[in-house]
C-alpha cells in the first residue's frame, strides 16, 4: 500500500474481512442497514431483545422520534445487575466472568457465581449503610474487580454510580461529588502505579473534608494489604462482605428511562459536564454493539484495555461483555510492565479472542517494535478494535499485520461519552475495511457530515459530524430535551432535531466517515478528553499568570499533546520555578494526566480586535505549520515572539 507524506493511504482499496471470520460472525446480513432503515425505530427491538425485562416495553421508541422527549423502550422495566449477572447462572455459573490481571503479576478469577455472590453481598452492605434507589454512589478506584462489583451492586439497588477515574486529584473528586450531591463513596487504600504505591485513601479523605455536604459512608477496599486506619463512618470492604456473607438482594426493577449511572466528562466550559445514561436504552445499545461490532460471544475471552474510569470501560469492559455473558479481562497495570510484551503475554495466557484498545496504545506498541508481539502466540485472536481517536493508516496496518496476523478484521469504532455506545463502525462480518476511516453509521443510526448551514457536505469535504436521529444509548438529558436548555449539548438546528458531536469529519463516496478530530474546546490526547477551558482556569489561578491558552498540538508519540501558552503579569519571571508551580496546580486541580506537555511563556497571546484568543494560530505555531490567516489579529507582531515548543520530559506521571 502506498502513502502520502502524512502516512495517509493513496491507494484506498477496501480490505474485505476474511471469509473464515464472516462465516462465524454474529451479524452477517448484508442488507442489515436497509432493513433497519425500513423498520426504524422498531429495528432497535433487536437490541432490546438481548436483555431480560421484568416488564416488557410498550414501544421501542415512544413519541415518534422527531422531537424530544425520546423514550426508548418506554414502559419496560429491568435491572442491569440482573442482566449482567443473575440471568447467566443457569447456563454458565462456573464460567469466568471477570479475569483480573494485577499490576504485580497476580491474577484473580471470578466466575459468574462468584460475581453473583459478591455483588449481592456488597449490595446488601450498601443498603445497610443507607443507599437507596436513585442515590448517587461515587466510586473512586483503579482497575480492580471491586470496581465493576460495586457498579453492579449499585445497579442492583437502583442506585446511580458515579465512577471517578482513580488518577483524578482530591479536588477533582470533590467537585464531582459536590455537583452530584453524592453522599456515598467507595474507594481503596492505594494502588500501584509505575514504581510506587499511591495513597488513594488520602486523596479521598481530602476530598471528603472539602465537601459542603456530609458523606454518610465511605467504604475502603484494601488493595495494598497494609493495615488500614478507618475513621468515623468509614468501613472496610472485606469486613462488610464478611458481615453480610451469603445474603442476597432482589434486583430492583427500574424503568427503562431511569438513570443507570452518571459520568463526568470534559465539555466546552470550565466545569466538567455530567452525562447520565439510562438503564434500558444504554444497556440495550451497548449489548447490541458488543455483539454486532465487537462480535462478542458468551464462550469468548474478551479484553478491552480501557480504564473503567472512562466511558469505554463502562460500556465495553463492564456492561456490554457482562450483559452478553462473556469473560471480560480486567488489567490493572501498564502495557510496559514488567516488560514491553505484557499485553501480548496476557493475550497468550488467556487465549483472548477479541482485543479492543486505543490508537495511542497501538502507536506505543509500534514504537517498541514488532518483536514483542512476535514473541507470543496471538493466534487465539479473532477480531481487533480501536477507539478514542483517529487511527493513522500506517498504525492501522501495523496492528493488522503484527497483532492480527492479517487474519483478524479491525473495527475502528467512533463514539463518545455522550453516545454511550458505538455509533459509527464497520460491521466486521458485513463491511469491507478502509484503514483510517471508521466506516458507515451503524444500522439504525442517523449520522451525517454537514456544513455550517446544516447541509450535507460533498464527498471529501470537511464538515461537522452530527447525529440527526435519536439513538438508544443517548444521554438522559438529550432524550428529555432538558439538555438543550441547560446548554450542556451543542446546537439544535431549526429544521429538526440534531446533536452536534463536536468533531470534524469527511465522508467518501461509499458513505465511510473519516473523523479528523475535535472542533470545539475539547482536546483529545491519547484517547482522553480535556477541556481547554478547565485547564486554563486552573493555570490562571497561579500567581504571576495573566492569561493562558491551551491547545492540542501534534505529537509524534501520543498523536495529540496539550500545550499551554501563558502570558505573565508585568515583570514576572517566566522560569522553571513558575513552570513547576503551574504543573503542580494542574496536578492538584485535575490530576497528573492533565499536565501539559509544554508550557510556553509569551509576552502576550495572539488576539482578535474583539479580544478573543486565536487558538488556531497557536496550534499552527505548535505544529510548525504555516500560519493561517492573521489579518484579524490586533497584535500580529506577537507571533514572531512566541517560541517554538519545548516539551516537558515525560516524567513518571499517571
Ligand atoms: C474521539 C471515547 C476518531 C472523537 C469513546 C470523539 C474518535 C471523542 C474515535 C470522544 C474514532 C472516539 N476515530 N476519533 N474511532 N473514537 N474519537 O467521550 O473526537 O472520551 O468526539 O469517548 O473521541 O471521547 P470520549
């Protein structure tokens, strides 16, 4: 295959999925998109049918589907924990549900029966601590089995979980608990990250102290095994299980439209945005896509390497695979510990069938070299997936050749925290693949690329990616229509309902969508979302800083990197000491993973006459590109003074 200078494919011959894969694929009807089109919205009954309902739904989508409220599976009642655990007991109680691979090489195995027991015992314990349906329970844990167990225990009670990524700082945790008015917290003593053990409980305690409201109970899992010092209203997880050994809770039936969880993500404002997902629509959508796109089968061992702290982990480490009754691998560590073949060893040892990861990880694997995957037997793999950011065709081909041995289809799945589940991808048993392009909208999904007037763009033209029809995994606020009013969701067009994803994309003649990246104030780095506004508001809190502009620049290793341009108060020295204070403020305010790759001090920021910072120009400078149109600038002379980026040494950060 030939490439241009940027590694884009010149010769875009689609690659057909191997016949051996197609023959066994869960979905292989070539006319499925047409069928779904004809039968929309009732086509989504196929997703609803993957679940067990306490009360069957009256309509797949009540209310016509042209204007909110959109009530998916209206009238239906179900419990997510029952669907992910109890209903599998008859057929596979001794099958592994969760295969945990610990940071230090230890492993733990939970069969569906083990999972059933522990989810029940912990649910009883939570109820005894006062948790009721609709209470928000915050879960602040790394990748340990107790995290999905706690999620399922909440779901069993109809409580709403709020998972906060373990790497977030105490103040980031506090703000998420504060806004969610969460009075319950489950955390752990600490966990291993790179060389050292981090003190998670300390962060959790600091967050709790700073809250305006009381936390009724904090449960602490012992991960490090050291003696724990529990204060008032703090409980050891293992003690609670012992106290409630063998006890059971009847799963609480929830309306399909009731919340299952909320998750905070980066929006276009300075504050994190809460996205709430529903019990019926969300669960049906993740189960259907895990089956149709990731081709998950109950007998599979399936591994999605995402952290449960983000949406990918919710949907495709926990809910999707467990709803389908498969074995899901949970890996606590990093891919290069103790050696750079750790991922491939886990695949070999567990005979993983389906592996789903992010382009940033694949780029790292590629940099480390093909000898690492080659050392291990990867022949158990049947399908590969990627998510989180665009994948460059060269990286796609490396994944295809060196991990998949040219015999596994790759699904490049486009979706977001807001979509809840995959919405654009090839169907691996139906569609040909085009490296670098995610594929067509899934059956039953209305997605298009439009120009500024909302008209579909011509083939190859760049435009905004929008979803112009409701989908089952849509967030509750979009479904009720309240989200528009609160400004939590961008743009609603005059000529019909439409959700603008905040991404830029093109479409080719076959309808394949190539996603280019974000066009709003969200930077996507290494598959993680950051709000430029949130970072800027932390940085300007530092003494001496006048203004800050945060942008996403190109980075050879991570794809994108966060750069901060900072102008200083008069005569304030822009030195390493100030740089360190800015880094510290970001670490405290958000977490180490948000520290910019580079902090560039500049006398002023490029601004329009109306005083708006022109981030695009800073991006051009950071990426070493020719500067775009500078005619709107009030202070064009500043461009010559802005230094090129000097990158931070990638320290031992999260
Ligand atoms: C980006 C992660 C290109 C996109 C599931 C989106 C992608 C943002 C892809 C959502 C993909 C995700 N190709 N870009 N296959 N998948 N993105 O909310 O910019 O953390 O808007 O959800 O990731 O990030 P989020």
